[in-house]
C-alpha cells in the first residue's frame, strides 16, 4: 500500500476519534450547538480522508510524485486549520472567521488538486 494511503487512513482514524468524542460530548451535555462542526469533522476528516486513501491504494501508480504529496499536505493542513477554527466560531468567537475561511480555501484547493490527480491521464497500472 502506498505511503500516502497509510497516512490518509491514519489521519482518518484520528478524525473519527475526534468526531466520536465530540458526538459523545454533545449527547452527554444535551447541547447540540456543535452539530455542524461534528458533521465537518466526520465528513471531511474521517470519510473524505479515508476515500482519498482508498483511491491511492487502488491506484498506486497515481500515489507518487509532487501532485499527490501537495494535495495531501494542503488538504490535511486545511483541515487542521479549519476544523478547530469552526469549533471556536460556533463557540461564540466570530473573530476567528478569517482563519476558518483560510482553512476552508485550503481544503477546497486540496480537493481541486485531488481532481487533477484523478483526471490527469497516465501513471495508471495496467489492468489484467
């Protein structure tokens, strides 16, 4: 399995644990104000990261080079900036909104770079 796949699966599990923790906190306190943050952690952090890892595992020829590395770095950095910022924003700190915006733009760029990886021909392994 390509290194980038292992990284994405590992980071996906970290986000899953964070998402579960936040979900448990909301359930225990009966305060669901962070439900949008919970959804972003689970969908962008857990699900999307795992799907990226799966794609690279199924297409190992596309898992190498500067483009997949840049995609992984930018997407993951965007999540690390955006998700805590989103939590603080929903916690009543509107001044953090520019940080959330920067993280969101990095996530969007990471997705655009992933589209380039997917749609750029070449580097596929021959099928049998």
